[in-house]
C-alpha cells in the first residue's frame, strides 16, 4: 500500500494505519503532530513557499528524517487536502526509492552538522573556562610573588 494524504474532516480516518500530521487544533482536541509544518501560510509565505520551506526544514531535522520510514504505507491526515500540503512532501520522501537513499544521506549529514555545532560550542565553552581559570591563576601567582617580594598589591 502506498502512503497517501487525506483531509481528516472529509475522509475516513478510522483505519489503523492513520497518522495525524497537522498542527494542534483545540477545537477538535487534536494535539500537534511531530510532522506538523512549522511554517504558516500567509505569515511565512504562500502555500507553495511554506511547503518548500517545510521540504528544506525537515531535511535539517535528524530525528524526523530517521523516523520517516514509520510513515511508509500509512494514511496521513491533515486539514489541507485536496490542496497541496506538506503531507505531499512526506509522501514523496517516504515512497520514492531514489529519495530514500538521499533521505538516508540527509539524515547522516544533518546529524553530522548538528554534532559539529555541538562540538564547536563545547570546545568554545571549555576554552573560555580554561582561559578564565588561567587568568585567575596568573593573577594569584603574581599577587603571591609581589607579597613575597615585600610589595603590597
């Protein structure tokens, strides 16, 4: 079975293979899905633009990229269909075989980039702490040397 996107207000979503992919909807007591599009039509651009923003954004999310296979063969539900939506991006990423290889590559690249940023941040923090401690120790030694020489600091 291929992955499809349906409108949860108009289509049957009672199947066991249903996955909600939309934002939080308090009126319908629907909690936000991890697959929800963080880009809002109007506020962040046109429908086409926010879908493209989602396509680019999701590839920078290692956890979501790694979880994509869980959507294979499922019925994805949102409020957009039959209009174009981010669900179409998910379907293309999940069901397209050539895309699967590039999806795996994107997962690795995204995880690597995140690790590199975390490592750089940790190194900067360690260097700053080391440098600060070095300055403090230098000041203590200088003060001690002055006192031993009979000078008051």
